[in-house]
């Protein structure tokens, strides 16, 4: 399996990864194991008619879950089958009861619940899931070397979709707080302590809104879908992460300057 080439951590490592991402991602996509799994998924997903069909095939399920960053649930077959079979049309369905919106996104994407239209045999569905799986797999491989860079890649890829969906500003903030990688990115960029997540949820919302406005001049979370704001957020996250870790690879003065410029 191809392993991403990282020359450093923090801002320097991020800049190199950004410059070489396309070439590295293409090389990663040619990995034998990855191609075997994605080819199998493309050939067989159209035969899936129920939640039971999907969870009974571990190879196919690994791609399905991996596309949504839920690969750690691969052994929870009963849980996954129940989440898929209940769907997302009912407010009290299993997927909708999670604060982590990746579960409802996963269930809704396959459409295997009541009053839903199965998407497994629809044109372009396999390609969409495979594209997400490849991106997440590359991020996991990056995280095996540097978890901070993995979070930055994930945030850059996923955040625009989260903040431009339906729902109020508050619901979008709750969606951000409900996804651990995104929460981590924002909490770090905002300079919040690790215990912040234990506070009252409405208090957390107020702090997120206040910090976003004060630090980035952003009141509507959908504004983080704009490339300039997204870049400032990711850069600030990486700079603060590096500062918290002792500034390895870049001087504290340089990191502080980056934070001021952001």
C-alpha cells in the first residue's frame, strides 16, 4: 500500500502535502488492496437490496463504512444493519439519534430504510461512494504518520458540505460539534480547552459563534465553505496544534505570526 510522503508536521508539512496532493493521491489510488476493494464494491453494490445484504458482505461493507469515516464500526454488524434498515425518515430512527451526523449521512446515502428509495443500483452511486472511500483512506494513511494533517485534510474536504446543507445556523454548528474531527479542528483553532465538550451544549454553541466572529469575522457557518475562510481556519488549526506541541519544525515566532495573519 502506498504511504503518503510527509516531509514535516504542521504548516510546513501541510504546504508540501497541498503541493503534491494530486500526484500522491493518484499513486495511492493505484494501490493493489485499495483497487481490489473498490473494484469489488463497484461490481457488487447493485445487487444489494436490503441492509442485511450489505452487512453480510464484509468487503463491501468496509468500503461503505470507510466512505463516511465509520470504518471502526466494521464489526458492529447488528448496529449497522439496524441503522440502515430504520433509515432516516423518522426523527427517532437510530441514525438520527446520534449527534455525529456521519451516521445519518451514511444511512441516508444508501436509502435502505422505510419509505426510502434504494440508491445502490442508481447511476453514479458506486462511483460517488468509491471516491469518498479513496479520499478517507488517503486521510487515514496520512494520519498513521501525522494525525493533525489527517484532520486538516478531512476538514478541508468535508466541512463545505456540512455548512452548506439545509438547516439553521445553530443546526450547522451542532453538526460541526457532532463530528469529532471537525470539533477537534474548531476547538483547536478557537483555542478552547480539551474539557470544553463537557459544558452545556447551548453554552458551547454560544462560544463557537462568538469565537468564529471574533477570530474570523464569520457569523454564518456557511461562510467557512468559502475557500479563503476555510484556508484561514485550517491554517490556524495547524498553527495552534503546532504551538501546543512545542512548535516542532517551525519557530514559535513564525507560528505566532501565522496566527496573527489568519
